[in-house]
C-alpha cells in the first residue's frame, strides 16, 4: 500500500480544489453565493451542536450554548450576504477573504520564524505571542495597501485617513484571533481535535471560518464608515 498523504499535503490539495470554487461563486454572486454561505453555516451549526454535546456541562447550559450558536452563526450568514450585496460587493468580499488570508499567513510566518512564549498553552498549544502579533499586522498592512496604495476608483474621493485603516486592520486581527481561540476553547473542553472532518487536512467548516465570524462585523463597520 502507498504511504498515506501527510496533513500538509491534504491541506494543499483541499485548498487547490476549494479556493477556485469559492472565488468563482463569490464572483457570480446572487443565489450561488448565498447558497454556498447557507450550506457552510448550516454545517457549521451542526458542528457547533456536536461540540456542545461533548462538553461536560449541564443540560440547560448546553441548550443555551446551542441557542447562542444559532444566533451567532445566523447573524454571520446575514452579514456575509450584506457584504456581497453591497454596491461594490465583489471587491469588498474578495478583500475580506484576502485580509483573513493575510492574518493567517503572517501569523504562521511570525510564529515559525520568531517562536517565543506560548500565548495560551491550555487552549491552543501551537499559538505564540509572535504569531498573534503577526495575525494583527498582516490584515492591517494588507488593508492599508488595498485602500491607500492600490485605491479602487470608487474610493478615490472618499479614502479615509491612513490611521483609521491601520486601526481597523489591527482590530480585524484581534477579532479574528478571538474567534479562533473561542472555538479552540470549546474543542478543548469537548476533548475534540477538530470541529469536523468534512475538509481533508483542515477539519470542519467551523475550523475554517472561526476567525472570520468575529472579524466580519469589524469589516462591515469599516465599509459603512468609508462608503457612508
């Protein structure tokens, strides 16, 4: 028998397949994108319920946690729909996804190259403070470059001050990392490594969208401030 694929290889293959599909549906928009988000949120809610069932807490607390998850994920569905339906929704949606990617990538780069003390060993053993700083710096720089250097035509007359964009990027990173740690804490209490296994090498849907769920309101507030 052949040697099983490594986790990294599976992650790369999954990404190579999923990224073009997601980007295509984002570009098409309308019901195709809404359908994608609806399916992802529905699966994420099922994963949320499964995690909650494994946490040793009272039945009342479990029920409350499930209700909180329903509204938490439900509002995220509405927010993603509003983002794409914006008058320049394609630009903003792609930019949002790229900011998430920048946060993850720079966090990984800083964590691997700088190392240093662990941020929260009991919740997420692999996270370091250097990686956390990278998760904040990444989206701040990327958002600044996208808005103030490669300024799109529709923002030329309404570009905000640079410090506002940088601060938004930093808050974006903080929110994303908070969402990631929240799901990590739930998995730790439930004794689970991943929220699911639907994406080879990545785990569940919730493992992939945990950061964007809390970062999304920050991003929408920035769009509202910039575009009015």
